């Protein structure tokens, strides 16, 4: 398949998908908590843009609905909730020390190559012209997973989890023109409820260990000098 | 592909190289002027870099007695390699014989050769500043070069050629097409260009602030015609990156034959593109502050990541099955 055979709309879908991948990388390397939330909001907006572009390119009107839903939820509501949480937890100026950022980025690039290799057979299926995006969405999922593994801060781990969901949604939209609306609504509320529950959990974690550093959950005593 | 036995084409290539060297100080002056206007200063006149060069060529070149032949040879080598590299890039016309005999890898090689001698000359005098500047320059270039090569390879993979003329003609012929790989390669190349030409987040070309300078530290001991050649080479290098970015990613307007009207349009187009690029550079230099040297690897890692993503998105999204 050649890019020349695609319409300008479909090319725009490819560009947005590539930008989503870039935002995933910037989430992976972002030290500041508030900036991570903003990057996550941008990712949600780009996913919504992909849904809208796919709707425009394929003429499937129900995708406009899910684009609006995604934009409202992932680009506005959830980032706003996270922002409010961060403000209530007084973490606005929190800067995390990343362990070996360059190595994490390289691992991320390796994961992208792995996702491409895994999803090569999908390219041979007779699906939508935008099926190549499946590799991108799989890498967004993998990068979200990597982010949850490498970070210690609980809020950032939740952002990684949510960006994994973005990747899944991208795959559904790009490869099969979206899921049935009932399923989409279900997932949307799932994510929303998850965000609320995570918020409650943050307060519990902080009450118990005085910090949101998840690594400290492994410690058995509360004494500071036990820390390595 | 250009015919490299055509004498008219060689004359054109020669004129174009001369034009490159003659226009480079003007571009630098324009960047300075826009920048000073943005900062509410009146700024120097557009002819000022020419006057500076003229003045420096007229002055006696002082050479320390501790230096070896390298110190005296380096300005000529740096100037010649930068100029030769500039001659490879199609400025107004694509059908260049110089672009046919040397591709983009040669371009990177020329720049690396020039940088090597620049760093040697910085160390040759034996002053602390020169050595410090050289070590910083090598740190930056060691990180910037892979990013630049990756960005260039991304573009070359789409065109199936590393020859700049063919790349530009390929982009011209494929019409308006949104490529995610080009987007990433463009941003990567812009970041690399800023780092390599010593512009603001990496190095400040306007000051001799002792602790932070990179390029200025290496040429601190030069005077007279040697200094003029070094400065001129730096001007050409800035223009080289500008033309490379403008003509590879936005080639519209460039002449593909030697007819007068096409060449006139090409000249006008490249002038407009460079004016716009210089304004973007001036704005970014006004908005950004200079980074600490230890943050330069992060900045260049971003460039490398962008170039890598460009290549990956080319393979994943644009080639397909």
C-alpha cells in the first residue's frame, strides 16, 4: 500500500497516529507531574481527532459520537479530575527523579519495533486502509505499560494506565471503524469510574505512608532510616 | 539525475556556490536584525557582517608562538570544507553536477571534517578555554550527528536515494502529501541545526561569556584573516542548514531546469523561504533561554528520538505491505 493512493484525510489520520506515539514517548520521559497530565490531555484530544477523521473518511456517523465522547472524557474531564487531585494532594510542583531516562526511551523504541513485528500479519488482512495504525496503537499500549513499570509515583502510573486505554481505543477505531456504541459507552464509564476510584485510593495511600511513592509500599516498617 | 559533463551546469554550480558564500553573511545579519527588533533594539545594519569581514581581512593575523601548523591551516580547512558542503546543496537549481557526484553522506562527512579541525585548532594553542570549547563541541556533535544522519536517512528512504537533487525532485513530484515521517524528520533536523550552528538553547553566538561559550571558545585565539575565515565559515554553516531544511522539506519553487524564468523564480522562492526560517529562528532565540551544558544531551536525545520516530513511522505507516 502506498501513501499516495490514500486521500488527504487518511494521510491526516496517519499523521495524528504518529503524533499520538510521540506523545506517548513524551509521557514516558516527562518529569513534571502537571506537564504529564497536560500531555495526557493532548493524547486524548489526538485520539478524538483520529476518531473524527476516520468518521469523515469512512462516512460512519456513529464515530463522530465516540469522537465527541472521547474528547470530552479523555481530553477535558479526566485531565481536569487528575489536575484537581494533584492540587488537593499539593503535588503541583512535584518533579520525579527518573532512573536512566535515556535507557527507558531506548526500551520504548525497542517496544515499538516489537509491536511492529507482532502486528505485521495484520497488514495482510483485508481491513480498512488505516490498518497499519494497529502497530502504533499496540506500541502505545506497550509504552503505557512500560511507564507503569518504570515510575514510582502513583498518579503517573494512573496516567500510564489511561494512556494504555487510549491505545486500545485507537486500535478499535483505526482497524475496524470503532466498536458498537454500547461497548464504547461502557468503556468510557469504566475509565471514568476508575479515575474516581484511583482518586480515593491516592488519599488512602498517602494517609498510610505519607507519600505517593509506590516503592515505599514494599517497606515493612515506617522508620525513615530503613530506606536504602 | 543531473548530467555532470554539461559545462553550463558546472558554471551554474560554480555561480551558485559563490552566491552561497556571498549571501551567508546577509542571512546572519537578517537574523540579528529580526532578533534585535523583537527585543526592542534597533540592531546593526544589514551590511554590518560584510564590514566586519572586510575589516578583519585587512588586519594583521597574530599567531601565538606556541602553535603548530594546524592552528594556521585550520581556518582554511574549515572554510573550504564548509563551502564545499554548501556547494552540494541545491540552492536555486536541482540539476547540479556537484549534487550528482556527492550525496548527503558526503555532506555530513565534510561538516565532520571541518569540525574535527576546528576542535584541533581550539586545543592547539594550549589555553584552557580552547580545550574546554573543543571538548564541549565534540560532546554536542557526537550526539547531534546520529540524529542528523537518522533524519536524513528517513528522507532518503522515501526517495530511495541519498542524492539531494533526487530527494528534492521526488518530493516535488509527489505533490502535497502528509507524511508523518517528514514531520518528525523536519523537527529533528531543526533541533540538530540549532545545536550544530551554535544558536541559542545550546550556545549563544552573541556573547563571549567565558563560562558558557562553545564555538567562541575555540576561535578565541584567532585574529585577522584567520578569524574572518572562521566567522565566514560559521555564517555559511547557518545558511547551509537553512537551505537544507527549506529545500528538502518545502522544495516548491526551486528551478528544475536552467531557463531564466525558472531560475528567477527559484531565487525568489529560496529568498522568501530563508527569510521565513530566519524569523522562526529569531523568535525561538528570543523566547528560549540558553540551557545548561549538562542539559544539552537531553535536548539532543529528543532530536534523536524524533528522528528515530520518523524512521519508524516511515516503516510502519508508509511502506506497509
